[in-house]
């Protein structure tokens, strides 16, 4: 399973970004160590792991401590070793997905409107990990659940709000 892992770190009010290799990691703490290494003095570090255009995992460290993790779908843990390592221990399904204010796909007939949400997705972890940055849990869930939205799209939306979209997009171009 292929993946893209981009870290963004906030230092002195600005953002720096770097791609992170997760090859050979054996546990979530080792992933956190690699995130810390991107910018050891960061007051905030985020790692976006996008896998096979299907799954997104976001890890957050505040001042290098207090690791928080959100996964767009618990199925990632069953699909790969990296998925199991990142979200396999997250027992908490995110509740309230059905309450997400998501635009409805319409065929023109109001009686047949269907939510534009993947009913199979089972987000796990801390959906509030970006709330203080302007992306509350419900918005994060809506971004992940939007039909046709890929992990790269969600990462770009989040980074747009944070003000670091250019830094992450430069990593994709390499």
C-alpha cells in the first residue's frame, strides 16, 4: 500500500514542511519521533498520512508532547501494517458522523436525496485535534466524508485553513 506522509510544523508563527519516511517504523512512538525530528523546537507539529487515495491519518504533537491521532476510517488498520500501527490501537469510533452537515447529492427529486457520505467509513480517534486551529470535529468529519473527496483533498483543505498549503503542495511536486 503506497502512502504520502507530510509533516508541517509551526515555529515563530510560520510553517515549515517536510516529507516523512515511515519505512521501518515499529510503533506509534517511533512515528511521533520522526514527526518531532522535522522541527524539534516546534510549538505544534502535524503529520498527514495519506494512503492509497483512500485513508487519511492525522497526528498532532503540541510542543513535542501529547500525541493525538485521528483516522478517517478504521478499515485502514486491516488493510496494511502501517495502518495497523497508526490506527489499530484507536478504540474510539468518532460518533456523530450522521450529524455532519454535508451537502446532499440531488437527482432533482427531493424524495430521493441521498447523503454524500460514505456509509461504510468508520472514523476513529480524536476528531477534535484541529478544533483550536479552526477545524472543529464536525468540519473534519464532513471533509473526510464528502463523496469523491480524496485524502489529498482533505489535507489541502486543512492546510488552506492553517496557512501552510503551499508548503505541503511543494512536497507533492518533488
